[in-house]
């Protein structure tokens, strides 16, 4: 099969190890997706990845509406070497916009997703299982081989003071984010909640020794837009 033809095959994330001649069990949801939604059958090829072992072309076997297997046939792409991490610290927002934020953060290369609780945070509890599923689906769609880590929610004031965070502030004296980035190091980006950081939080951020205030431009952006702009700046800086 030509390389370009591989990318036309359905692609799914699995948690199982991917090695030569392995029979990878499909979940009920995955079997339903292949059998009922895509109308695939035994013998059809699909692509599987697990964020650890590269991407494999597999053949469907014993496929039913709620169960089945995929037998690994050949490795299509090796697992890439890890690059400098991109940590996105963000205040959770409402459901549909949160989905969009997670999806775009995965597409734009975030390696770690850190929910942060601030004074103006809209959503103070998150559905971890649901957000992880968003991560899997976004990685499936964008051809990504690694998976971002979804971290536990922490309070703003609990973030390590020695972490080199670029805090994106809406107002005040801050240099453009493009001038603060360092291409060869881990990037840590902090995005505020809807309504921004409070005056007390802004003052606290300014007191952190290794934190750098950064500007995303003259406009007041929604949280998800700000996250995308900051992540895009990191990618451009590393390109």
C-alpha cells in the first residue's frame, strides 16, 4: 500500500500495546464505530496508535457490533522522540467552548494540559473522563502520535514559583509573547479565566520570580482564543 493511501484508513486510539502480530481488542464503542458507523468488515485495514508504540496498520477480525479485534500487520510510523514540552495552564470554561479549547490545544501541540482554579474561574469541577476522550478524539483527527497529559486541577497560588511561566495578561505592562519564548526550552503558558485575573491575582503573578508577564495583543480575547494564540506563538517560535 502506498504511503498516501494509509492516511485514508480510519484511525483510532487504543490503550493496548502495539507490537507485531498482536491481537488488539476493540471496545464496544470502537467495534460499533467500525461495524455500524463506517460499515467495515473482517479483513478491512484500519490504523491504530497508543501514544507509545507508533502507528500500525491493522486488520479487523471477528468484528461484531459490540466486540472484535484488530491484528497488527505493519508499523506505518515510528514513535517520534519527545520534543521540549508545551504546558498549557488554563482556567476551565463552559462545556462547548472547553471542548473547542481542548481540541485546538491538542492540534497545536500542547503536551500537558493543566486546569487552574482562579477567582473568576467559571467551571470549578471538571469531568476528567470526558476531557480525556476529547484528547483522544483530537489526536485521532490531527494525525498526532503522542498524547497530551491531562493533569489534576490546581489553585493558581499552588503553582510552583520557580516554574518559568509566561502569564498572558490582558492589561498592564507586558512584552509580546513572541519576545519571551525560548525555542530550546519547555514552554509554560498561563491563560486567565473569562473576566481575567483579579487585581490581587495580577499583583501576585507579578511577584513570582520566574514568571514573565506576556501580551497577546491589544484586544481582549476569550480564554480559548487566547490559548490558541499562545500555542501558535510557541509553534512559530520553534519552526
